């Protein structure tokens, strides 16, 4: 079984791109399973189910979805092996754009959209910078020039990645994506001992533990203050 | 630029040699100010752990990416000379598996080719086959040669050397910039040398194409539909590197379509148009007819059709004139409007 981790900011079109890509896998008789990670709510599993493929979803609730992802990925791989699929795809949305769920030696795909603004590539951290493939969506509604500028910005933060334009609505580019997103010779049996590509950010303050009161006396742990002193 | 060579340079020397690397440091949130005499390794050795963690810097990835980026940019400058002149399409298969009957289709720069066929007939697939330079590895199994050869995998994946630029009806500007700032941004990202001249040229051409002129200071999001399209076409013709321009209809309103096509082919582009508008379709040298996922036939625009075109253009002009009269508060009179008939 090949494992592909897909990540990207919320509403960038991850599910639409994946559905079009999976349709192309299925046409070529490659079986696919999907596990969708989200925070509070998702009904994307229903869209995947319509393709007739095995789907599971995981809601992280009060936990950071990316931390939740790493704590569960081993079990997810076991599930994929049990379902006997050729390709297992995980889809997750980082909330703060700081984490990335990518694992060393496992294909990492980042999906971002043209509408997100030209400084977005800079803002997204390791999730974009350490991806193997960057898929840019919503190209059909912006001008050619904006597409070119956005592509250049992505390329300048991640020159190693293959950058692809895919239209999640029409499926343009999804066939091409399906041809190199999956490596038939790759067989993942376990993730035991493998490592994340980049550490998740430190976050352990009283608010992580459920504190709701505001004020210095309630702030414990890893606390940092904003600099609001006068600018000289 | 090998990794060893890179590691020997100071950051100041690096910026001097490859000016664009400065932005690379900035984009990766790597602070270098005041440390220009350090090598890259020294910079990281002396960097606060906390800065590395806060800015999510992956030092190893940064260095290998930097090498890659320099290589990429160098190849980008080098490839500026090479331009694609011809596309050759070899037959594949219809949706039902029968082989397409044409021998081969050759399209060269300066050509305008229309692509016609009912919705869902496979127009998009043909365009995608061209964009991807298909090598019998797409659903149609067609083969597309660029300048007589199959593209190497890295050429197909290249983000900066894309073959096809696209202009379609539902495209909008979304950036919050003035016309000038927008052109400046695009020209800077393309790293052209004579930037100001190019910006001026695009601006002039766009104004020529647009029914109503506009200034350099207008926000691009405030341009009318016709003005937007005029700016997009002029910008794509002059500044986009892609040798092939794909057009998905050009609406008749507020833009001189003949001039637009002339501008594109004048810039040595290959123009492919997916259209059912008779004026646009007949402006093409030939049209590819698609049905059931396959190319049925290729029709050269005949002399007879060309003469229809001039009639159509006259009709079109009549309509445009009427539209303009209405715009400026005039009344339309039957005898005046049709007196030349």
C-alpha cells in the first residue's frame, strides 16, 4: 500500500481535487482509501463515500488537528492495510499554517488556492515549504498574470516541489496529478520509527489546558508577550 | 552552482552574484541583516535557536532548496532564448476506443486555430493533451510533440516554463492593485530587463483593445469587463512566456477582438480558441472539429467563409455602433441604421 499525505489551508479545495484524482485512480483499477482529519466538523466523508471507497473521518475536537493526526497515523495505516487498498490518502487541514503533518519518505502534497493572496506562500510555513508536490487550485477564476505571479511565489519558497495546477470543479489537471502522486513500487507496512519532516510548534500554556479566564495571574507555562512598546 | 561552492560564499557575495537570492532569504524568514560577511553555515551557527523555531526554519531544507533555487533561476534565464515554434499532434482514440482518423496536425507560431464541438465532446481534453505534451499517457493516448520532440519529464513539470497560458470568460482580477502596480508585479516576477518599456507597451496595447480607455492608476478590480479582458490579453501577449495561448471565448462587449488576435499572433504566439462565435471561429486559419472524445476532422477556413466573415464583421459593427449611440443618449432611427443595406 502506498501512503499519500495531503494537507492545505481550509477551503483551498483539497477534497474537490482529491475526488477528481481518485476518480482517475479508480478508472485505472487502483483501489483507494481515504481518512479525513478535521477539527470540529466535516461531512466530506460523504463525498468520498459516493465514490464507493472505504472512508473514515477523525475529528480532533479540542486538540490541534495536526497533533491529533500524528498521534493517530500509525493506526490509520493499519486500517488501510486491513482494507487492502492500493493507495491510502490522508487529508488534513492545518489551522494555524505552522504545522505540517508530513512524514519523511512519505509523499507529501500541499493544496493551496490562487485566491489566497500572493503573500500566502510566505505565511504558510513547513506545510508548503517541505511538500513534494504543490497543487494550486481555483486558477479558472483569476487572470493568467496572477496565476503566474502566484506560481513564482510558491516556487520561491519551495523550489524543489513539482507545482501543478488543478481545477477541482472541471477536473482539469487531475488525471495528470494521479499519474505521479502514486508510486506503485512503494509499499508502506508500518510507520513505526519514521519521523515527521518538521517538529510541530511548542504550545503548552494554561489556555491549552482549558483556562478561560483572562489576566496575568491565570497565565502559566509557555507564555510569550507581544511587543507593543513605542517604535523609535 | 554546487553545494560546496555555495557554502564557500559569504552571504554578501551570494547576493551580489545572484541578486534574487535575497528574496529567497526574506521569503523563508531567515534574518541575514548585519551578517552579510558570514557564510550560510556561519549564519545558522550563530542564529538563536528561538529564531529558528519561531520562524519555522528548517536549516537543512533551506540550504538544499537554495541550491535548487539558484539552479532553477539560472536555467530560467538561459531558456529565455528558446521558443517553441510547432506543435504536432498524432492521433489517439475516441471515447469508445476507435482510432482517430487524421494523420497528424501541425500548428506553428502565428497560427490561429479554433476548436469546435458540442459540450462534453472532448475539447478540454484536447487542450489538456497539448498543455501536458501528452505522450500516449493520457486517456486519449494521443502524442503531442513540441518542436518535433517529446518533452522530458522535468520540462512537463516545470512551473516557470509552462507551455500554455489561458484566457477565459470567467477570469477576474482579484489583487488589490492599480493597473501600474499590477503590471510592475508581473514584470518583476518575470524578471524582465526593460521593465518600464514593457509596462508602457502593455498599457498602450490594452488601451487600444479596450472600447473605453483607462488610466494607470485605476485599481484593476474596478476595470469594466471589456477593459479587464483587454488588459489580460495585452499582458498575456507581451509578458507571458507561454508560447501557446488558449482562449475560451472572447465576449464581444468592450473589446476589439480582431486587434486582440492580431496582437497575440504578432507576438509570435500560437492561438487556440475554443469558440462557437462565427466571427472568432472564421478568424482562425483552420478549425479542429471534435466529437465523442475524438478529433473528427480539420477544416481549413475557405475563401467563401472568409467573405462571410467580412459580412459578419459589418453586422457586428452595426450592432456596436448602435450600442455606442444608446450609451451616449441617442435615439436609433431605422433609416439611418440600415441605410447602407
